[in-house]
């Protein structure tokens, strides 16, 4: 490819709306352009990278026996009504009517389509296991698109689905996909990634793992034990509570009501009473879909309620509620003592088990109660509803403190069981002649997010540093001066037989060419200039500038091969 013909402008200035390195560098380098919020066009550079990622993904999926299909992005309402997700998924699912006034939707995932396809092709046990994958566009009306390709509304995804007659067979496929994902991420050049236990969310099912690139801008929080290797998304992570030295707050025997005018927050109560947060019972109120009463979760004051765990417990969507002057709730003064249990659904977090000498709201304005022993409340059951933090010990080895890091989700795998095959009445005839529901798994990788994640991990202030396996071009030839153009074109012709090569043939200054080469990020650069022609030695270097060599013309190809092997 000649640089003079390459579509896409490069910019020196950092984009004002870019909040992540990958977003800014991909915009500056002429890789992507925004069409609307969370919707992007891929220019040739990004498309070349995307195609190379897809090639690797396809190779690894087909190694473990998956067959490629293509399912539609537009689906009829009835298919998603069968699974129950047409109603359970709200704003994220785009619905519309076609010209015949039929209700349709844009697929954000393809479980329903996969089941519909498989049930027409796998009516007997002889067709199992059935394993299919596709690379297809999806649309999710994400409420908060951010960081360029990291979180978008329209995206390209490799999604795969497997169907099995036994749980054991599903488990075996799950492990194969796990291993294939590790291979994929290594081959595309991702280094600092981990696999963590995860919540199955809207996908359903009982077993799930997410693959995370550990990265400061990641939206996911991951609890990691540095000693035994336990890893879990904070959404489901457990932790052993530390037993802190008892701090006495009680001034008299038993509990007492205290006047706390205008003190509504945990922080204000902590400061006013000179007491630690862990001696306060915090009340968190949630609205729950299809629940007539608000839900109150009581938790230790230094912890937060994990809404994913609460959603799993309630088997319904929930959202945190904020104060209203007209709802009759004593916001900031809610406590478990004397609370009207008919008005609320009440849950107690495990962090309060055996807690004593606590402070809580008195259920009337401007009053709290001090000296509350939770044991006296006669609570029947405590629930694991807290969000794991670094203030806890590992639940497995119980020796090391958890570390919490941010991560970008770059892939996920789920065991769905019969969730979709049963609701959508997918049946096969087993060898005993009986009709049964197959068990199902699904496995996803977002192509665009993976592309951006590679940049997020591998870059410098001047641009991306692509691994050779997915770089848009493996070799970037920079010709400096008119005298060097003819030799550079000759070299370009020779190298194109073995490598993806970009030749900067433009009549521009060396500074502009080198800046653009950094923004494109090819792993190997060859500089052809007047000095090299005179000396007979030419500069061959890696994009990260850690390796710079002076080599003779007939040694350039061998040096490139050596450097590319080192960057893979």
C-alpha cells in the first residue's frame, strides 16, 4: 500500500472528547471516525487490524470443532418472546415495525436465533454435539457509550453457541473454549489478561467466566488474591470480613435514642459521634421491578451493597432509590429497630452478623439509636450482599488480603444449561426414544473492543505499538528525499512478496513522515534516505524504538524477519 493512496487523515492534536488512550490514538491515527454516539466507521487501517483479529479467532474456534454460520441482526418479536427476553430487556433492545406493521428488533445477542437454527437441524441425538459460531454486527442501545471502541452501541462480535445432550459434554466444550480464548488473546498480543469468575447477568445460566485486560480505565472491578490466585468479578466476589478491634460507642447499658438533627449521611454521623463507619448500620433502599414494596438492605456502614448479588437474590432488576419529600420515608434516619416490616421487604447483609454496640436510624426525623446489638433483632437469615473490597481476606486461602484492580472485559463464556432450550421448547429425540431439552453454552468476543484493548495496553505517547500478528502493516518504509524514492520503491516491490508493507511515498518532510509512522504503529520501520544510500547502510528499527540497526540493503529482509518474530 502506498501512503499517498491510504484513506484517512492523521492529526497532531489530541481529540477533545477522547478519554482513553485507545480512543485518542485511533482517532488521531486515522483508524476510526465517529458517526453518532457509540457508532463508528472503520477506516482501512482499523479494518485491516479487525480482519487479522477475526482470522485468528476463526482459526482457534475451528480448531475445537465449531462451524461458521451467519444469523440475521433483524429478528421478529416472536422469537424473543419465546425466551422471555423481549419483555425482560427494556431500553437496551431496539424495537421497530417493518412496512407490514410487524414488530421487529435489532439483535444485541443471538441466543434466540441460535436455538431457532439448531432446533431445525438437530432433531435427534445423532446430531450432537452441535457447535456453531459467527462474526456478526450487533446493536445494543447502551446508555453510556464511552472510550471509543471500548463501549459502543453498534459492534462486531464473534459469538458462538454449543448444544449438548449431557452436562459432562457441555463442561468439556466449556473447557475447550476457555483454552481457545487463552490462545486467541495471546496470539493477538494481549499480555496482562486474567480469567475471572463472573455473573451470568441477562445471559442466564449457572457458570460464567470473563476474560479481563487489567487496565486502569477498565469499568469492571476484579478481586484478586495474590497468594492463591483466586479471581472474581467484584459483582460476584466473596471475601472474608476482617475482625477489627472492638470500638466501644455505648455510653449506658442497653440502647438509647440520640438527637441527631440534620445528620443523614454515614460520613456526617461518623464525624458527629466520633465513631468508625463499621459501627454504623447503613440502610440502602431499592426499587425492584415487579415488586410492589421497596426493598431495604441493611449493611455495615463501611461497605456497599452489590446490586448484582441483590438482583440475583431477588431474581429481578433493581435500582437504588434516592430521597423524595413525598414518599413518607425518613431518609437518613432509617433503621431496623421498630421498622414497619409490612411496608418494606427487608434483607440483612452478612456483615452485620454478630455485630454489637451499633448505631442505626430511629425511623423518625433527626433521631438515631445508639447501642444496638444485632442479636436482639432476632434476624432469621443473613445474605451475602456486600461488594468485596481490599479490606477483606481471600475466601479460598483465607490468608491474603484481596487486591482490587480495574479491567476491560475482552471475552466471556457461559454455561446456559436449559435456560433457552426449555423456554423455547427445543427438543431432540434421545437414543432411548424420549424427547429431551439439550443443554447449551455461549461464548463471545467483541472484535472492536479487543482491537481497542490491544492499543490500550501497547502504546506510547506517539501512537499504538502493534503486535506483528494484528498490525495493519508489518513493515513501514519511510523514504526521505527525492533521491531515496526510487530505491524505496524497489525495496517495496521486493518486500511485498513476504510482508504487509506500507511505503510512505509522499513529498513531505521527514518529521511529518516519522510522526505519521508512529501514529500508524507498524512493528518494523525501514528508513531509506540519502545518507543511507551514500554509506550503503539503512536504518531498520522496531516501533517501540528499543531496537535500531544499521544494515546493508541485501540484509534488510533478514533483519525484518528476525524483528517480526521477536514482536509476535
